[in-house]
C-alpha cells in the first residue's frame, strides 16, 4: 500500500523521529532601529531591502547584513 506523495505522515508524540520545528520568522527591522551585532557592535539601521538585507551604520563602517540575521539583534 503506497501513500500519495502529497500526504503528510502522522507523527506519534513518543516517536524519536519527530518532524523539525518550524523555523521562527525572520526579525523585521525598520529605519533608525538601534541594533547590536556580535562582530561589529552597536549600530543604527540606515537602509532596508525588503526581507533580503539591511544596511547598518556602525559608526566607523557601514555593513550590509543579509538574511537570516543570525548575529543582529534589535535593542
């Protein structure tokens, strides 16, 4: 007996083969948001490219940070 390819499998709560949890939504940044980056330090968002990247001014340099924003946190 074959399953249709579009059907999702049922996972039991005690199964060691649980499906991975859904990825959290990417954080959204707006102009003039104060941010912190693990490598570059404190900065201010000076440009937003939809959900693709943000341009951040860190004082001594400007960096374009692409999604996912792993090391960038809104303050």
